[in-house]
């Protein structure tokens, strides 16, 4: 497995998907809804971008696919593919967050961002 930093910088779509999966497993449509909700509708992932990116992320071992089974699952849940972060995916998301945090610090130091009052 490569070092997480070797995958940086992430595309915005990949980082948004990692963030959407950081707190719980979700199926594709729920991931798209979470991204749209969290960005106040500024980022909307169409099916091609969403599922193509998810496929590449599975191949890169950032996330893994599973089906939901158990007492709380419905027949629809059993047909859906759910995704979860892998430990490597979480490390990559943390590395990207640190990278972006450093960039924001530089922008603040250059007076490009001023705190809201």
C-alpha cells in the first residue's frame, strides 16, 4: 500500500466522497444527497461521476463495497451496494485535510481570507 500522501492532491469528487463516508456507511444515492446537503447544493454529483469515482476508489482500496444485512435492513437495502471507508481511505482523507488546512493557513497569512465577524 502506498503512503497516503502519494495519492494527493485528491480530486474534489474523491474528497467529497471520502467525507460523506467518514461518519457512516452509505449507498450511492445517499452519498450524493450527503454531498449536496453538506455543500448547500453547490456540489452535485451526477450518476456518471458518482459511480465512476466510487469504482475507482474501490480499486484504489480507499473504500470497500458491501451489502447491508441484518434485522434493520429492508429488501431495498439488500439490493443496494453500500460503501465504507477503509483504514487506508481514512488515512488518505486525513492527509488531504491536513494539506488543505496548510493551504488555508497560507491564504490567511496572505490576507486572502479574513475571519468572519
